[in-house]
C-alpha cells in the first residue's frame, strides 16, 4: 500500500512540475526547441484537448507566438542560435563590405514610418491599442517627462505626460527594452535592459547606456555579454552601483556605473528585483522562487518559509510606507496561487489570499491564467496596505491583499469598472504625485484618482508588433495589417482602423477587388469583408 501511494504521489508530482517547465525553458537558450514543444504539448492537452478554439487566459496563445517566431530560427536539431548572433552577423557583414564592391551606396534607402502612430480608430467591441509596453521610468525632476520601453519597439520619451512621444533608439542593435533606470541627479545618464523579458520577442544584448538623454546608446555589458536583462536597479545611496537580473539564473552587479559586471547565481531566473526601501544591502528577487541578498547583491540565498512551490512565476513589491514589508503575487497555468506578505524583510511570508482568481479574464476572476507572460504587483509608497496586481486585468486591495477587487476590465468599461487594455506587464507610481501607471499589451495608461478612472496615453507610440501585411494591388496606400494583441487594422491613406479584435495574423486583400479582405485570428478563424473592411 505504501509503495502504491508513493508511485501515485510521484506521478502527480511529475505531472505538476513537467507542465511548469516550458515557461522557463522558453527563455533558456541552452534548452532544446523540440523539448520545449514536447513539454508544452502536455499542458496544451490539459487546457485545450480537442477544442476547436484555444481557451482564453491560458498562456497558450503567447506560447504559439513564441513558437512561430523561433521555429524558423533554430537549427534542424532544435538548437537556438548563440546569444548575439544577429549583432555578430551585422558586424561581419560591415567588415566584409567596408569597401563598396557592388556599385550601390549604403544608408541611401528612403524609408518612411507609416504607422500606426496615432491610436487606430476602433471598429471592434473591445479595446485596441498601439502595442506592448514592458517598462516605465520617470525623470527625477520633471513630472511630465516619462520613459517607456517596448519589447520590439525601442525606447520612447514624452515631455508632456503622454500627449506626444519621441523615439530614442539610435545606436541600438535591436529594439527590445525591458527595463529603464534614470540617474537621479544627472538624467542624461540612462541605462536600459535589452531583450524581451515577458515574451522572448527580441534578443538581449545586455545593458546599454546613454549619456546624452537617450540620443545615442552604447553597449555597457562587459562581463555580462549578450543576455536578456529583466530588470535593472540603481543603488539609491551610490549611483555607480547597479544590479541587473538576467536570463540564465543570474544577477549581475556593477560598481563602476555599468562599465564592468560580475554575477552571482540565483535559484531561478529572477524577473523582479527590488531594494528594501532605505536599505541598500538588502535586495529581493523573484522568478519561480524567491531569493534575498543581505550583502548588497554579492550573493543571494533562497527563501522558502511561506513561499509557494510550483508557481510559473512570482512577482514582488515593496513600499516605503512599510520598509519591512514584501508582497508576492504567484500564479500558475490554472490561475492564482496566492498573494503573500512578509513583515520581516523577506525572512518569512504568510498567505493573504488565494481567491478569487485575479489572473483570469472575467471581472469575477473566472478560470485561466497567463502568469508566465503577464504578472505584476505594486504597493502604494504612501500606504502599504494598498496594492495593485496585474494579470490580464488590474485588481486592487486596500487591506494588504486580504480582499481583492476588480479595478479594470480588458474589454472596456463595465459599470463602475474602467477599461484598460489586456495583459499587464508593469505598474509604477509617479514619485511626484503618486499617480499609478500601467504598461500593457495596448500601451500605457495612468490613473490620478486611486484607480477609479484610467487614461490611455499610448497614442503616438509606434510600437505595434506586426505579424502580417496585405497590400492592395489596386489602390495605393490601402493596406491590411495583423498585430500582436491589437487586432487587424486597415490603413487607408495613413489612417488606421482596427476592424478585428484579438491577435491579428495573416491578412490579404483580393488582388482584383479591394472590397474583399481576409483576416485570420490566432485560433484559426478566418474573417472576410465584402465592403472594403
């Protein structure tokens, strides 16, 4: 009987943990592409089975995007290309073509950005957007100057709180940005973490640095190399000290303003890191596990007391109002694992709540989760009992996470619940007025009244991730485009109109009649228009 129980226990444990391997393997370039697919198939069969449509809120759609991107980039054995291979090929090409041998002049192509730049007109029944925002940072002295980073759209800056936006990506070898740190006394010094932390849509090249406010950039990754940088911290007491978490279960430290880096290993790849408020020696880190450093980031030790086991991802938050408190938000493929809090600087954690499923699609939670892809928590710096969590929607608590209430809905406004685009990736409080900002798959929103209402300030961010383009063969400047999580839009003379929601995939225009247009969705549906979209 004991042996039978042992076998059953091992089988269940194996099933639980095998289904949680693929979200982490996706970001490991030493893993094998086909092994990742095989492990994912177990999860897919559990969630979708023989269903004709992919169920919402499972993370399957995001995996399929990743699979689509990589399936033609790995070799025949499923091995990923080495980190930095694109940059290496670019450098090799430039060396080989240092002298013009083919009779053409480089950098003479006349390329023009078509868009979408302004937020497209919306003809669907759900919110549309400009594209995904991974990170948000603030100017140290100007409340209207804000910086954002996009997974495939580069580094952007506004000086009027989002009325207008300007791109500053000159010198960047690829457009993925997942973290931004601005020097507190010299805002011309900016560090960015390259690569895409949440979706793997762009490769990482380590830390890049600007000394002229983002106009130009240079690699600042000696000792780090070409890694995806999940988050960068600057020591609040010494601006030359930087901490950076990366793929490969590593946290790097620099003591000379990013010129050189050394690393220490961690118990998992840490998507979130944070200093204890007012204490530079204590640093918290979370990935699928939780580690704490008590020596300024030189070493990290795993914390297990009260920390959930088996999560796909754990996010963390701290608040200057209660420096000893640390919040955790943990999720897996089935939904919320729990909200947890430490009151002893991360030594131990207690459960605040495990319900409702604040990671699901519905306003009451419902089922499902995309925790490996979109998971974030923020604690109000003036009142540590107020927390906001982000999954697909935003939820809020005013009692330290014991009671969670829906704050925003991905479809749009619903009763007293305001609408914010789906899939939250970052939540930040303004250091000037405590307004809260959200970066999500549609762009950037903010609330100036404790989350009661949210304002979309994404228009002007040309950061859409375009899957496919269909061009009219009859009418100039008539184009149909499919976007990551921002639907299918039609461009008529540089004015974009979103006409199909969700993820827009393949799209074409009948070469003999513009009235017939076709757009495909990620789960295989094909839509047809007979009236020019």
